[in-house]
C-alpha cells in the first residue's frame, strides 16, 4: 500500500487554447513520472477541445501562500478611491450642485427679465 502512494505523483495540468491566450488550470492527475503525466494530459484533454500548449507541473513544485503570508493580501481600509464604489456619492452631490445652479440661473433670469421690460 505504501509503495502505491509513493509510486504515483500528483501533477497539475494547465493549457491555453490559442498561442496568445493565457494559461488556465484544467485538472489534476496521478502519474508515475512527468513524461507519463504529459501523455495522460494529452490523451485526456486534447481530444476534447483545441489546445495550443499544455504545461504539466508536479504539485510539489507549485508553491502557495501559507496562512501568515495570506495576511499581506488584505486590502487597506483607506483605499476606497481605487474602486468605483468610492465615488458613489458624487452623482448625488453633482445633482444637488446642478439644482442649486438652475435655481440661481432661474432667479437671475427673472431679475434680468424684469429690468428689460
């Protein structure tokens, strides 16, 4: 049983549809070595859809962030100006400003209209 666990390795398969598109993760597979993993990826994936390139990567060579490192991904609270929701109040403020301008223009036009007559 222990020999079966060490005989197979986990591989991650990435592919891209066209030469200019980005690579996307497709699936994971178990294989005894890199060459066999590539053959298995080609057999299982390439007959389903067109592929421009395939990467097969041993999962041991993929590094992710641990819990401590994931803390650096949290956003700072004072960066709302970088998202569109940070400017949501401007539409209301602009309407209020335009309404004041229209009221002032209307008042000035009444005063000016009375003097011309």
